[in-house]
């Protein structure tokens, strides 16, 4: 240990913490449902934090050693590069008795609670200097990984405990605002889906009492409603980049950057440096659907994209023509639609669907007046959701600017408080 001019002390992480390896849970016990989920680095954000990914869940039904059942507030660090950027990221477990601690993760324990605050340590792990040091310790040709002993050699700066807690409190305030916005987004999404189910699945739309049901290829539907193919109400892969006159710069949406209902990030490239799959032009109101493994539900509604936003050719881009875009999005993300896609995949190693699979899908379409009423009710919900997602992006950017300055002592707490 040595002291700096601002009174902060320098330490090796190994002087302050212990890291425990997880358990090698057997693949034969993984299922689609169960009572415990084997946690992996795929549940982490690359900038730090925990996300519940239904598409990444590995349910476990085998015998569970009690010492590897994680508790709320446990601090976990990713020790393998399961996905790009995740090595060295850390997360605080959000609930007890659900997640299992596997060998790709390290459970972090503080040696002396009077020396180090857990929330402060969490933010340290997710700061760029510490993450860079952890990644520098990794090796491996196919999958890069590190070990507790290597992480112990990482150097950090540590102020007194009260200052640690104040710094953690400032950064936590941003995280709480982010969490509140995320909860509001979930409520809004459920409102829109509930309305869709009520009107277009249960047929309890305004005035339904006066409309009899009639036979259709999909079973009884209200009179004057139609069963159409998706190609009749939307275009699939409407536009691609003109290679003869491409944009100088583009904003690329890759398959890995889309999780169920959300575009997590875009990457800016010059056209010359962009991946060869960066070809699909996307516009406001388009629906993105990953063609590979549709059971993972990698889909999202595109809202107010920047000019020259381009998606991978691994997506099907659905553009509404004769229905509100909110209707198209909700109609193509129901459980029944996902089952339709999953049942029509081809390829054993990479089960996938084609543009034709989407075009041939059956969709129940109500009369135009009801479609308009639905659009008037749900498009504002989509806009509000977009506003909240933009606020989350801004909050994360501000937090991530503050984080290294606070954790290095370069920014005084008085300046932040002011």
C-alpha cells in the first residue's frame, strides 16, 4: 500500500478482496424452464450491471450445491470473454435464490468491511482503468479468460470509507433513475400488448358486442375482418444501400446489439470500414427481426434513427404500409408469431427463416377505422417509450463520464455536490 498526494491509498485488489470460482454445472440438466438459472456473463452489460435476458436463460434442474446459490447483493465478476467486452465486467445480483454461480464467474468477497464499501468496489470493477487491467491479465486462443490470482494483481485507488460511500451514492443515484425509467418502459410495453391482446386476440374491441364472428382460415374472427399475408400490409427488406452511391458514414445495427424489444447500441463506421453485412436501410417505425434462431426473440421497433442507420442482412426489416407501425410491431412479436417463425426455420446448426417466411405469415387485420383508433392509442406509447430510452442513454453517458473522474480523485465531491 502507498498513499497519493490527495490522501487516497494505492492497493492491489488481492490485499482487499477474495474471489471464489463457481461450479461446473452439467449441461445434461439444462432445460427451457425450472427453478434456478445458471448465471453467465451474457447477463451482464458491457459497461457494468445486471440484465435479465430471457433469451439467454439456462434453467437448471440438477442437484444444486447450496454454496453456489447466489444471494441478493452478491458481487460477481465475469472471468471469461463470453461476448465481446464482457470480460472483467461486474454485477450486483438483484434477487436471492434464483441464480447459480458457474465457473465462468467469480464471487467477490471483501476481506475487511471497514476498509472497502461493496458498492464502491462494484463501480471500481466497472471503471475503464480497472477493466483494462483485468482484460490485460487474460489469455486463451479461443475464449479469453482470467483467474482470481491474476485479478489480485490489479491496482486500484481507495479513499477513506465515508468518501467511498459518498462516491457510490452519487453514482447509484444515476442507476436508480435508469432503473425507474426501465420500469416505466416495461409498464408502457405491457399496456400496449394488453390492448393488442384484448382487441385483436380476444376480440373485445370497442363495439364488439354488435359484431358477430364468422369462419376464417384461422378460426372464428369478427365479421368484416380479414386474414391477410404480411406482404399485404408491410414490405420486407424494402431498401438496401446503393453501393454506387453509399453514405460516407453509417450507423450499424448488428445482430448481437439487439435483445428482445430493444436496440442496445449502434456502431458508427465509414462505409469502407463497415462490415459487408451492413446493407439494410432502416427508417422510423420499421420492425427489426433477427432471422437466425427466432426463438430468442431478437426483435425491436426502430424509433427516430439517425440518418444512414443500417442494419445487418441477418435481419428482416418489416415496414408497415397499410397498418400503423405499432400494430405491425405488436402483431409480429406475439407468442403465436414467434412459434410460427420457429416452426418454419431451416438449418440444423443455425436455424433461420427467410424474408419469404415473414411475407407468407398470416395476419388478422381489422377494418381501417379500428386500426386508426389502435394507432392513436399505441403510437404515443411507442413515442413515450422512445423518450424514456433516450433519457436512459443520456443518464448512462453522464454517469460514465463521472465514474472515472470520481474513482480517481480527479473530481472533488464538492464540485459534484455543487
